[in-house]
């Protein structure tokens, strides 16, 4: 089976996603688990305790991940949208499913950008860490993850069905 232009774009954006994600993990290093803790903090006290538990070196590592993370949402949004377009070429998708698969990555990426702006700001302005800010940011973070992973899950199962169908129809 020959690769189409859309297949090549999907492979390129997927590779860019993997490289971007690996770079962010590399930058975070041993601080990576703190990211999940911060993104799911339930109160200002919890959020502040996580930041206070970091050394200056840890904080520098944590801060450094934000800059490539301002490009990362664009990469995963384009990869997911490209995947949705390719899946729609391979299997029938309802107009509603197409619209959802087009919108969800954009909404997720927008949430990621909002989360990054707030997180970077709070890192330097801890006096603005409040329960309301933390809860709102956590809600955005969790929603972002649910949307992105939900889209990825939908696309993955769709591609597996297409590939399995081709494999077993021979």
C-alpha cells in the first residue's frame, strides 16, 4: 500500500509530536512527576507545597519546559486533526464525528496554552496562587488531557479497525 500525501503529513506531525514530547520530558528530567501533581492540584496549599518542595535547580528545570510547551499544543493539535482527516478518508465518519474530531484538538490546545500562561505566571507570582485559580487551572488541565487522549483513543481504535479489516480481508 502506497503512502498518500496525507499519510506522510500524519507521519511527520506524529513524529514531531513524539520528538516534542520527548524534549519536554528531557527538560523536566526528575521533575516530570511534579508536572502531573501541579496539573491536578486541588488547592492553593497543595500547589504551593509542590512548588516549595522543589530546589532552585528543580524550579529552573520546571520553568524551562514551558517554552517548548508553547509550541507543543500546536503540534499535537495538527497531528490529531490530520489523523482525523486521514481516518475519514479510510472509513465513513458522520458529519458530527468529523466536526468533533476537528474541534477537540483545537479546544485541547487552547486549554494547554491557557494552562501554560497561568502556570508560568504563578511560578513567578506565588502571591496570586489561590484556591480558585488552582481549581480553574486544574479543571482546564484535566479537560485538556481528556479531550486530547479521547481524540487519540478514538483515532487509534479507528485505525486499528481499518488496518485489521485490510489484514483479514486478504
